[in-house]
C-alpha cells in the first residue's frame, strides 16, 4: 500500500511539474500560434529571480511571488520589441524566440559563473499522506498546479478579457472592428505565458537547483507534450504534458514490478525507459496525428 | 573526469569577457590565436614553453579556470625561485572551450605555432581523447592530464597526475565496510567515467565482503529518480555510492534525502565531491556525504595551506576555489613533475628525454603531500584522504599514503 501511494504521489508530482512548464507554452502556442523556443529560458528566468532574492538574503517565497511578474515584464518587452513584428512569419518568429532564448541562457550562465546553485524549499518538513511521508513542497506544487490550471481555464473561458483574447487571436480584424486593441492583447497574452513559465521555474528550482541549462532539460519534453496533446487547443497540451509527466517516472517504476518472478529492471537499463517515453508518444501521434485532443473548449 | 555536457562554441560575449580578464592578468595575445604570459626575466637559451589547453569558457569552465590559475601560481613560484635549469617558464594558453572541435584546432596551433615543449590540460575524458592525438602523435609533444578520471589511459608520452578509480576506492570502500555499511547501491551517469569507476568499486565491495544490490546508469539529464529511490529503500541499502553527475545529481540527492534514507542511518558517498559541492547541494543534503580525494582544504598540510594563501593573494576575486575536484591539484603536480624531470635531464627538453626522466620520479611539494610517478605506468602514487562533508567543509576521517594508481601495468 505504501508503495502504491508513493508511486501515485511521485507520478502526480512529476506530472504537475510538466503541466506547470507546459501551461505557459500552451497559452502562447495555442492562443497565438507562436512556438516559443525560448520558453525554457523563461522558466530559467523565474528560477534566476528566486536565486537573486536568495543572494540578497530575502525570503525565498518573496522571490517566488515576484518571479512571475518579473518574467511577465521581460515577456512583454520581448513581445513589443521582437515578436510583434513577426506574427505574419511564424517560422521567423520561432527562430527569433530560439535566438532570444539562447541569449538569455548565456547571459545567465555568465551571471552565475556557469555553476550550479542549490535553493532550499520554503517548506522542508515532510507531510503524512495516508500514513506515508511525502515531500511537502511537491504536494504544494501539485495543489498550485491544479489551482493554476483551473484559474487559467476559467480566466480564458469565463471572463470578458478572456473572451477578448480568444476573439483577438481568432479573428484580429473583427476584434479590432469591435474596438479591441489587438496589439495590447497580444502583448498581454505573451506576457501571461511568460509569467506562467516564470512561476514554473520559481516553484521547481528547489527540486533541481539552478543552472543555465535548467529550462533546456524540460523544453524537449514540453514540445513532445504539445505534439502529443494537440496544438490549437488549451486542454490538449495540458493533457499531453500530464501524460508525458506520468510516463517519465511511470516507466522507471514499471522496471521494478516483478512479472512472473522476473523483474524487467534486471535486463532493461533506465536509459531505455527514458527513450520509451518518446517511442510511446510517437506511436500515439502516428495514430492520432493531430494529437490527443483536436477540439477543446478554448 | 568524463563529464559530458552539450558542447558549445565561443560566443562573442564570452570571448570579450575572457579576453579582458586575460589582458588584466598580464597575458598578451599570441599570433597563434592563444595567449602568452611572459616571465619577469629571460635566459640566453630562451624560456621553457609550457602549453595550457583548458576549458576557459563553456560548461566545463568552472574546472578549467581554477586549473589555469593554479598553473600561473606554479609558474610564478618556479620563476621567482630561479626557473628550471636556469630557464624561466613561459606559459601559453589556449581555450578548449568545452568543445572538442574547437579544442583540436587550438591545440594544434599551440603545438605548431607556439612550439610548446609540453602541454597540460583537458578536463573531461572526451576532451583528453580529442586532444591527445594532436599533442602526442601528430605533435610529438609530451602531454600531462591533470583530472581525476576513469583510468585505462595508457598512451605513451601521456602522463596522468589526477587520481584513478583505484586511488579513490582503495581506502574509502574498506573504510565504509568496516563502519558497518554492507549493502551498496551504485547509481551513475550513463557514460564512461561512472561506468568504469562503478565497475572497479563494485568488484572491491564484493571482494571486501560487501554486497552490490543496485548498479544502474541513467541518462545525464534525467531529473526523476523516484523508482530508484524506492528500490534503494525496499532493498534496505545502507550505502549509496553515487556517481550521478549534475544536473541529475541534485534531483537524485533531493529525492533520496526526502525518502528519509539518511535519517534512517543510510550514508551517501560521492568521490568527486570537494569544497565546491557546497554551492550545488543544500546543507542538509550535503551533510555527512563521504568523499575521497587527493586534497581537501582541511588537510593538515603546510604546503597546501601556503598554496591556498598564495592563490588567494594572486587571485583575490577568484570565482572558483582551488580544490581537488576541478583538476587544479593535478595541474600543480603536473608542473612540479615536469620541473623535476627537466632538472634531471639537465635542461634537455626533448620529450623522449623528459619522459624517461619522469619515469619513477618523485615530488615532495604538492597539495595534499608528495607524489611519485610509478615507473612504466605514467600514473602517479599520491596520498588519498577519506573525508565527510561537515558545515560546507570536509572533515578528514582517514588518510592513505602513496596509494598506487593500479594503471597500465602490462604496458
């Protein structure tokens, strides 16, 4: 029983981290049609803001609160200076986000002298879940992810500003005709996606430590999630990231389960489990080329 | 040490930052694209040209930069004391840029244009493998590799001055077993250095009466280890011999700690941990981790203490520490071995003469104690220290004198 709870908790925790990372990417990709290859660096910037607060001797949680706003400001600045000019050329926009990401990553590398820095979680005491001790911080991440996911969904579907966003992105001319400032909406949406990435980075940095390549490690899996879930909907990439996030620890756990007196892990190395995530995702996409969800609410 | 990280070229930003730092330190740009540090005095027969090919930029720079700084300190000390056989040491630096392709071109320039008499450098094993050919075979030059590594490098004219698996395990594993730790888990990154070190360690564990219950290799950027940690717990492992490197290291350490492994009496060992590891693991996870290296700042060693003092004076704003895990101690030994060999040849710098003189030579002054090049092996015996992390420092628990590297015996 203890193992099952631990297994479920670990899968849920890693899924939540993936969802957090993909949430911002999904908003920008699905709402704006921009594949932001610099998304990993927005995640990195969120983590870096927390590091700066730690270096200044301020509480970590203040850094975590400030991070999404700081990264949103950065996102807005990038949208106004670069992305805005490239909506008509999505490939160029994608390449420019790659260049922006690379620039941010290398600047952070110089700032942190290419080293790794540990950042302690604001809450370190484990909590008991059905009698099993689990990490309090991972539990908080799970809760926050659920809240954020719901919040984003409600914001985009139930508020008038959410309606303006969807309208501006679906039919910009009509939206402008109705008096909606589409350029303002675009900047806001991009900044909102960046803020979500910043928050993801700030929340997960205690689990992985800060390094210049922090965002890169998640970017490939994040894009895999978007591909698996389906582009064009808000829910698709979220579902995709939850599936990818569950597969990563899930396959490692599968190796440990005895089957007819034989453990797969004895013959299959962990590296195979990592590759298996990509194979399964590709097989799913083979049968569902548009991803798991082609029609969403948003 | 075969750290494998995505290779990168030199960006303009890095180049400018690096160039400014070098110029400020008195280095002048050479026609070959590298940098030179002139000695304060000259000799009729010219200086000894000591080439340094290390990672000044890129992900491995935190190890390359202190190695380069220690070489400057070593050269300054030798030159201030009158040089080697009446000749000063002139340093030539090229950046290997954590990128093997860039490195091969730069090292070739170091050999062909700067005409280095000896080259010291390379941090990762992939870098050593890439630059040894242009240095030793095509360049017909002596090569000294300073970093702790997986062993089995038996190329003629290539001298290794860092610890080998035998040196890092010979004292540590019996120490752990004698302290009641019998069931071992050996997780590692999936590349050559952890694989060979873990192979050596598991053989030694079994010979000494311990039991290896888990031996697995993971992708370098794997960030999820819950299944491994669960197995460590269910198999009642009492010692984790960890060879997972960053960035996976931090995720693994956290999950292991959160599982209550240390709280329930388990111990962790990471043989490459030095004083720098305090930055990348939180105190509570670092506390008590065992390591085994050729030098720690807490070693009672007047030579090491003096070197640390001089290092701080020479580089008051150094970003990286002078520690054993970076290759810096091996670099200092390399310079001292070369000095001793040239003294023995009476100033003859031909590589055959120097290599022959280096065979079996002994040095007395190096961080952590003296060292002896074992005849016919091109590896050196050195003192090794078993230590445990304690409040961002290392408490020395045991010492083994002149531990044999156990390499290249048949060659």
